[in-house]
């Protein structure tokens, strides 16, 4: 796959993770090695990745995740304009997320990206800087996983019980968990670009609300 294909077909994979096929740790290590090439604020590289394969620890993390998912599902409302393509996908998104919550303990590998330091009580700019130093690495990990036939998704629900998860995994008090990436082999080998809003509806030129509308040259 070329770069554009990897970037446009790295989807949030939930129902299509192979729950029965073990993932070699060499592949996970390769993906982390690539992730470590991501930029970080001040080149501090304060990142860490907790790779969870132990069945009991995955079960305990999944229990925390399910608790958070149940609370989220009870309060969240998905509402878009009737003509918005996202409206048609709400049912599928909920079904996919529910499947992950039900089966997270079966996903072969959980990868938890962490950053040194705590985020509580920091000003917004400092929080953005800290997360901006780990999220690119997490995304690079997902891209590398996609290129190797693995599926993953970027989740954050378990962070509602971050301290409990830290106790399960022995994560020090001065380290912040930032996400949970369930990883397994992809069932099937075809993923397609998703339907998204057009660029001019989400990108603005020089002023909010002024659409970035660019005419692409027509092929000869």
C-alpha cells in the first residue's frame, strides 16, 4: 500500500478484529518502533506504551471499559441534520462500539499509549501540548498496524477509570494514560475510504465560515 491508501483506509476496526488469532509481539514492537518516529513537543519524547496480552489483565481492563461505555451510551445523543451522511451511520456506529465493549476482553492485544506527567489542573495550552506529543505517535502506530494487516481503533472510554486501570497494570502515579488501542489481525483484507463531509464544509480560508473551495484541475 502507498501512503495515501494507508491514510485513507485506516479505519476504526471493531467487528473485524480476529479474536482467535494471536498477534506476534514482534509485529507490535515493529509498530511501536515506527510510532517513536512521530514528533513530540520540544522533542521530549515522554511517551510510553503498555502492551497488554495477559488474559486476566485484558479482562479487568475490559470490565472498566464496559462500565464507562454503559454510562456514555445512557447519556450520549447522536443527532445530525437529515442530509448529513453521518446521520445514516449512527446505528452502525453504536452497534460497532457495542460489539467492541462486549468483546474487548477477547481482543488479543491492548496497547495503551501514555505520556509522562499528569494533565489535571494544567492550562488548556499545556494539555494540548502534552496530548499533541502522544497522539501523533498513537496514530502512527495505527497506520503501521494497518500496513501489516492488523486492525485497531482509537478509544478513550476506559480513561474514566484511569486510576483503576493503572493499578491493574502497575502504571506509576506520575504517568497519564491517553488512549486504548485494541489490536488484532484484520478479518478480510479490504478497507475502503469512509464517506466524509466535503472539504469546503469543514475547512475555511482566512476567516471562519469562508469555505476553502479549490477547483481541482481536470485531467486531459
